[in-house]
C-alpha cells in the first residue's frame, strides 16, 4: 500500500506532501470518494466517480482530468499496491493559493489517492451493531461529498463515546441519515429511506439496495420517516461503501425488535453479496 497518487504521479507515500496553503487543508475546499475493492476489482466504480464529478461541479470546481484518465490512474494504483480487498480513497482540492475565502482565479486542483486493505466487517454484519440518535447539525448541502465533515465527526464521536457504531441523525424529529451512512427502516413489507434531497448524501450503496429490493420483493418508499417510526420499525439498518448492509439492533438503550438482524435485512445482505460477486467475481469472506 506504499504507493500514492498525486495528480498523475505515482509516489512512495513518504514522498507525498501537502502545501500549507492548500485549500483542502485550510478550508476543506474539495470533494472526495471512497470506492470499495473486492478481489482486486472496484465495485460500482462508475457511480462513485460520476458522483465525484457531480460533487465537484456543485462547488464550481473543474476537475483537471477526464473520467477515463481517472479510472486508468486508479486501476494502476490498485495494481502497484496489489490491493485485494479494501478501499481506494481519493480526493480533489481546489489547490493552493494565498489564503482568501473566495475562489482564486488561478489554482491547480490537486488530486490525491491511496489504497488500504480493509476487511469486510463480517462479525458486525452478522450480529448487528448499536447506534445512537442525535441532532443533525450539518449544513444544508449534504448531497455534496465535501471534505468538510465536522458535523459528521461530532456525531460519530458522540456515538463512539457511548459505545455505538453509528449515529442516526434527525432534523426536528425527521430522520435524515447516519453520520457516515444512509439509514433504512422496514415496517411490514415496506422499506423506508429519506429521499435523495439536499439533506442526505445519495449513497451508492443506498442506490444498489433500492435496486435489490425489487429483486427480493420488498416494497420501497423513498419517504422521510420520523423518530417515532424509527422506534416502532420491525427492522433498521444502515448502509455504506465499507459497512455494506449493516443491521442496527440497538438504538440508544433500546433493542430493535428482538435485538437480532431482521429477515429482510438478511435477505438484502445476501442479495448484496451476490451483486458484488457478479460484478467483482470474488468475495474475500462470506457471511
Ligand atoms: O469507511 C467508512 O467508514 C465509509 S466509506 C463511505 C462512508 C463511510 N460513508 C459514506 C456516506 C456518508 O458519509 C454519508 C454522510 N451518508 C451516506 C454515505 C453512504 O454513501 P456510500 O454508500 O456511497 O458509501
């Protein structure tokens, strides 16, 4: 994992550096993605990389590479690092300039990426995890995968300090998403999740799950739901690139249902594994 990407250069990690006036470093002025890799193949790469271009456009940042150039660089990075099962982290900042808040006329965006071996969280996916519930204090453009994550970090820290895996966020009693995931409830034969508005990140895993629901016969309602509906749900889970379909079996101090992952959630986990196998031809560990 010793090689990193800086623009179009492949460097040893210890030779990488950040300029002290890089706007990503000073302001969080940039966007990023995390792509899952299974058996050396990127999963849903197109969706992730297209979202990167969309996030960049939303902050008026023109990316200094084409989609195909980006794919080629990431493929090479995976290869030189011999990545099997893990992630590619990539980010683009607006680059370096004398510190000023408004966008400089002339900056060169900086692309960096690295790879990391990350195992599938099989034990947690099997047993389910605890989440806490807290206020969503973030800004109103959560649809942008921006480097600014303090609102998310404060919520995650609160979760971890209380022995939780994730924080479920709400605005005035309406559940939005997790601090680093999308959140879903199942009541009867219907799955509910917040619609893809400015209040959530439209997760790539979320989109995959909505497709899989059709396959397994679970109805989908992209409708915001309340904390009360969350408390009364039959099943609750979160989803992200690394956590996949992660059952939430305890919310604050209250078990969800019988405190075990629900039937529909398990069906979605199995369907998700199949989708990964179809696309990547491999799965390091199975549930
Ligand atoms: O490794 C990790 O913990 C990761 S990798 C991606 C995430 C966490 N989370 C992405 C994310 C997010 O940060 C927020 C606020 N909402 C939803 C998601 C899920 O997005 P996808 O499915 O695209 O990863």
